[in-house]
């Protein structure tokens, strides 16, 4: 696209927003997106919680650790991050010279929002003898206040890397922090944050589901609340849950995490049955409204217009990069 035309298009997008731009319904979006990937040397990174079409068009699908690792090593000129805002921020932190775009700038995260940096900084100052271990599901501001970042895939290994007498603050997810305390024997000080998706699973409904499906394995993400985790046959990261369903001989699974992962489970094990664990409301399954803001149409538009892109203050980026680099190095040493 001509530079002047592209600039005018960007101004139109910034003025109107993507919601007011009509996409020709006759377009083959898979074909157009693949054309744009070649034209712009772009890579699409997608989280497991994205809708099926986005997972199918992505160059890489993974959980937070895998996505960070892919963002670190990509040689693409533009990273299209199909996930939520903190994930795109992480890609920008690791790739300051690359353009990082996100299909919907309003795709936030309830867990990240539960830990505002100014409040957390005051909390940290009250405990100067503690190191800060933060779950990757947090803003760049929280990352900059942290000593090391973790994901649900590597949290136990990273926490265990500290001496037993080292005092630790774990933020922002209290449920993941409590689970890591339990499996490591630590007594980390927990910030009171949580993920709206993983907190509203219904223990009563899941218990009934288990009774109705006695051969089904119940598997859960560690962001779920403790009573749910006690009921689980297996607790693991999103990638861990997927791997368990592939390797376990069971043919039925009740899955307590965001429903996007079921697409990969069904593709990997088409002969098996996957039942989404129900939330404590009228819905049959549990979707993240932020993750589901992204659509194939928005992927196409953000690639075409290269907006909205992630812009970050360099001082903040450098401060946030240190704990991410530490996480990636420990993960490499552990063979993750």
C-alpha cells in the first residue's frame, strides 16, 4: 500500500475506530490475512483462549510462557498479538524496534486490572525485605516493580529457585499464589487479585457433572479457587492441561479453564469428549469477554492499517524487561 494512502487510512481508523469500518463480507479473510502476513513480514501470535478461526490462522498458538518465548525470538517486522493487552505489552517489551499491534485495544484483563501499579508500589514499600514474584498476567507497570515474572507453567520452578528463607510477595493472582504456596511449602505474601473467568466456576454444578460423567477426568487451571482444585484429578497450566488430555488414557474430560482451549484439545484428540466446566450463572460454559473481543475481522483490519499499535515509554520498558529476561533464562535452564 502507498505510504500516503496508508497514513490517510490510519488517520481514518484513529478518528472512527475499527467498529465503524465495514469489512467487505465477500472477502476471504483467511486468504487476505495470509497475503498481509507475507506483504508486511508479520507473524500472528495467538493465545489458546482465542476463538477457533483465530487459532487456525495463527502462526503460533500457546500459553503465556510459550507466547513470550516466541515473541522473544521472532524475526518478523510486525507482531500481531491475538490475546489481551498485557500480552501485547510483553511482546513490545521484548521487541522495542518491531511494530506490535493488537486486534482490539480494549481487550483488557480483569486480573491485571485488579493490581494497579500505584497501590502495589505502596504495598511493596511496606515489605522491603520481600522479593516480588509477579504472574505475567499483569501490566508493564507491575512488571517494572517485580524481581521476576512467572507463568503458570514455570511458577513452581521459579519460586523454588529462591532460598527457603527468602520472603516473597506474589502478585497479582491470589489463587495461583495459594496453589504455589501449597505445592512448594512456602508462605508467600499474596496480593488480593483474581481472574474473573477462573473465579466463577460452580463447584456444585461441576460436582453434578462428575456424577453424570463418572469416567471423566476433572482438570483445572491453578487460577481456580482452592475448593475446585481439591476436586481436580489434575491441575496445570493451559499447555499442561492440553498435554494431559493428549497423554492420559481417559476419553472424557471436564475442563475448568477458558473454553478456547477446547478447540486445540478436540483437534489433538478428536476421539475424546471435552466438557466445559460451567460457571455459577446461566451459561453452559465460561468465556473470557476480553479474549473474545478479538475477531478475524479485527485481525484483518489491524494488519491492514497497522493499528492499534503498542507504544511504550523506554524507561518503563527497560524496567519491565529485566524480570521477564530473568524468567526466560530460568525457564531455559529448566528446559521449559
